[in-house]
C-alpha cells in the first residue's frame, strides 16, 4: 500500500492518502480509513486471493467480499452449500473498510420510529434480528478465533443540544419514546439517565439513553479472519474479479470483465447497492456521503460509543491500539449529505465542523491524524432490503439499504439469505423483503422522488470549468465540449484523460470528488476512479473513454 501526503491531491496536507491508482482496489476512496493505515498496531492490509482465470460452476455465487457477502458465504457453508465469492477489489475494499464499525441491536432510525411506521410486532422483529446477528458475530469470532478487538460496551443516545436550547425538550421527548419502544420489543435493559456527564465525560449535560450489550470491533481484522475461515471450510474467494454481466434463471451465468464465465445455481449480489436493478430498488434509496475524523486521546480514556440527536447528527467511538490497548483514538463521524452535492471547499468544511465539535467536548484530543469519508444508503422506509431481487429471476438475491447499520445489516443478511436459499423459513423474511411497497413511507418516497429529479440539473448548469487549462494537476472537472459533456482528469504531469460525463446507469452528469479522487454520480450514487474504473454501483461498467482528435 503506497501513500502520498499531498494537499494538491486532497486539500488535506499531512493526511494519509492512497496512491490514486489503488482507489477501488484497496478501498473506495483516496483518504485511507484508520483500519487500513500503514501502522502496524492499528491498520492491516486487505486479504488478497487469486484472480479468477477460468470458467467454473458452483452452487452459490456471491458478488461482493464485504461484511454482507462474507457473512452470507460463511452461513451458507455452515449449512452445507458450495460457495464462490468474487470481488473486483480486495477483501473489504468497498464500504465495510470505511465504517466506524459500531455494532448495535437497535436501528439507526430508532425503534420508536419503526414501531410508529410498522407496528409493535415489526419493531420487535427488527430488534430481534439485529440482536441475533450481533450475538452470532460474537459466536463466530470465538469459534474461528478471530482476533479483531471485539469489545462489548454500552451505547449512548444523547440529546444534541444544551439544556437551554429550544429543541432540548423535544429531544428529551424522543428519548422517552425510544425508551418505551425498546421496553415494548423486549429490550428491557435500556435505561435513561438524567445526566450523561456522569457516564461520559465531556458531553453536554442532559438526559441520555443507555443501551447495554452493544459492541465495536476492527472491521478489517474481522473480514480477513472471516475470509480465512470461509476458505478453510472449502469456500472459494477470487479478488480483482469484476462481474460485468449477470443473468439469473435456469441457465444462470455471470460473466467477468475478463470474459470468464461462472455458472451458479443461485446468485447473491452483496455489492452495497444492486447492479442489476435499475429502478425498483434504486429509487427507494438516498445515497449519502458521511465524514469521519480520528484523533488520539490521553492514555486511560475509557471506551465509549455515542450517537446524538443533533441535526446534522454525530456518531462517536473509541479505538484502542498497542499491545495492551494503551493507545486510544477517538473517531467522530457525521455531516452527511447526498452524493455529488459537494466540492473541495464543502468537504473541508465537513472535516472542520467535525473537529470543532470534537474539540468543544474533548479539548484534550490530539491533532486530527485520520480523516476519510464513506457512503451509505438510506431506505425511504427505514428498513434493510434483503431477499429476492424484484423483477429478476427467482434465484437472484440482494442485500442493500444498510441505513447506517451496515455492520449489522451484513450479518442479518447472512442468516436470512442462507436460510432462504436452503428453503428454511425465517421470521424476518417479510420484514426485509425487497418486494415490500414503501406505502408506510409514501410521503417520504414522494419527496425523495421529487428531489431525485434535481440530481439531473447539471445538464442545465453547465461545465465546472470553461477550459481544460483551468483544471489543475491531480484534479478533475466536467467540461462541455460542443454538445457533449466530458469528464477530464489531469495527472501530475499535465496529461489529461477524457471520459463521457454521462452516467451509464441512468444518464445523470457525474461530478469530481476531490478529497476521495473519484467521479461520483449525484443521481444514484455510482462512483468511478480517476481512470474511469467502476468503484460502486448501481452502474456496472467503466466510464466510456472519449478519444481526442
């Protein structure tokens, strides 16, 4: 893993930055998350397996080697199925390696909200599925002896404002509603405290909920260990193997970019967002970029995990390193916004806002040492989407819409899809079914659809620059040339690469993400490297190269 430290490349000097040629292979952005840092006591390298070089036949093919794909693969092997897993990068090179890895048995949108929308029984199933997945992870870690810094601890949901703020009373009422809903679904250990400062120093005084028995871990150490366990059980993993064409049915076939063909009985797309579903699922998802920073804390600082009710909200956890965990880092995340609605100035402001928020509460924190961003999918109806892919063949399954809980959504998908594929009834099947209609969230869906239309406004607003000479080295921009929009990247030597700026999925104009060195689609969240190689769906092809006369 090679890194550079370049304010020209990212606008953030002295931060670890991935060689831009490895974006998409090692991780999905240029800014390296703490888990992949080249530091022997914190970061690790992604597991790498051989690249598929021939045709093959298998029982179940899983596309994607992140938390969802590996969880499904492990559970299927435990149930006696033959499994092949492919990924176009290395293990965890998508969004799993860019998370804070906070593991919770309650959803990010809160139990009371699920209960209000779907009823008490659905909320109970939601809680039970997440708790079961959390406990299952702990069981796997013990059974497979995976050293991933697993830690059980309480999580805290806090008010986001001072007691004197006009919104304080409203947020306290939300805590009371959540407490009642948690008790009604069986999570009776949840309690409310009147002053969170008695438990978490530095936080604004005020009420908070305490969720016991939550967890956090090192996601890349877990993924590497889970991948090793899969191989030991007879599963096959191929990295640097891109699925280009996917066809289900009796003659199911997946063709790779290198034209190798895989013939499975069942296909599972665990690709963060489905790549064979153009509308049915995609139009129910809001794709967001989320920002994270990491700073060292004084030795002896206690472990903690926090979410707040502020708008924009924040999420916080500690990370320990060293032989005995003596080094403590604080991770602070938040400042979410839709994909493609930013520029380097706004991205810098996001990181600065997180740092200001952190220092107002923990002034003893050292300089920000790590910063990066990730991508999440928020479903309009708040529930994971796991099951048979609508309008596809019956043997094609998907897992998406993690709603900020991807580290648990993946293991939930592992259990649910493995049960479904072997024909075993699972009580969560209808709750997370991709075929459910978002009727309960109709107002949100209509609003989301209206907002989606605005993501095509770049067809009208024009170029980012007037001339190719306006593009600085190691940067990209969209340029209108005649009647055609081109995405142009200029390397450190001034050489330019030209691509069609129209997203090959559904035709929006893409945008340059300067901090992560990628091309991002504001409509449905597809992303490409500076060289036009696909990083994130729903688009499944590279950007088209535009030859210059």
